[in-house]
């Protein structure tokens, strides 16, 4: 058995750290003297201490250390946990890179075709269309993962531009959306739904530029709708007349998006 000062020298962990890990139920001494209340450590504690030192060098948080010590009964268990840690780091790196890209867009913005001109607002009769669709509830930035699924199911049956329907009136964390692709005929595929998008009368405009600036089109539409006292229906629609490809995103300033806000079913 080792006193805390002795165990500190053996383990390479400071007395302060050992007391903290005791409080956090990460490394509790195997024994505590009833009279002196001294912490006493044994060989099993030393193994835990060595693992804790390793996890600290790998930037494990306190909660991650605690779970690792509870779950890792052998080297195979530890290997699985370390592999998961690598996956978490890689995901964080991807998120940080996406954030850097977003920040750089603000540092060196490319002028949008839509930011310096007025939108042309029009009332249009949108005809009914047969579509293959996938309805889902996700964050807005998860929309893209359903695009290849839809195109794979439709194959050579495409009959128009990709359209997304938004069933929520307001912006939400998890949005109720339906990705639609116009088709020439019904498709027997269990991964998608074939339906008719109804004909509607709608307030419409076209946005030229990146999706980050698409809010300008909605701003112009809502200003018109409010002035005309028009009561809108859901779902609203975005038709991606020209957008990113399946492999390359291309120049986002060349994207063309038609925004449709229905107010009457025809």
C-alpha cells in the first residue's frame, strides 16, 4: 500500500490531481485509514493511474475518462474507445473547417447578383406536377444527403428541377421538409413516395446567388405579401433551377433558385 505522497511519485500524478480524481470518482484509493483518513493506494490503483495519464495526453475530458475507466476491461475495449475518439476528433475537424470557410466568406465576400437589385415579384399559377419525394424532419443543412437517394431511385425518369417543400411556417431547429423531383411516370420504389404536388396560385420570385443570401428573396416576398394582406399556405417551395452538382458544388454565385409561396389551391 502507498500513501498519497508516495503514490504521487510512482504514478506521476500530483497530490492535487489525485485528490481531484478522488472527488470526481475517477480514481478513488482502494483503502482509507479509518483513524487518520489517509488515502492508501495499491497496484490496481497504479494501473488506473497510468491509464488516466495516457488519456490526459490524448485530451480526454473528465467525463470521457470516467466512461473509459468504466467500460475498458481489456486492451480490445480500450482500442474501440480510442477509435471512437479519433472519429469524434475527425468530425470536430470537419465542423471547424466548415466554420472557417463560413467565416472566410464574410471576410472576403463575393458580391451576390441578388444583393444589389430589386426582386421581381409575380403572382403565378403553378401547375400540378407528378413527383418522387422523400419527406423527413432534419436540420436544414442535412437536406443534401437525401438528394442522391432521390436521383438514384428516379434514374432516367427526371422531368424537371429538384424542389424542396417546407411545411413549417417559421424557421425551426428541426424542419419538416419534403424533397421532390418531377418525374415522367410512377416509380415502383420503396425508398421514395410518388405523389402529385397540387396546382397552386402563389407569390413567386427568383434568387440569383448563394443559398446564404436566399433570405433576401424571402424578405422581398414577405414585404409584398404583408402589403397586399395575403394569407399564405404551406408548404412553401424552393425550386433549384441551377444549383450544386452531385460531386462538385461549383460557383455558388451562379445558383438560380425560384421561391414559391402558395396562397390558394387551384
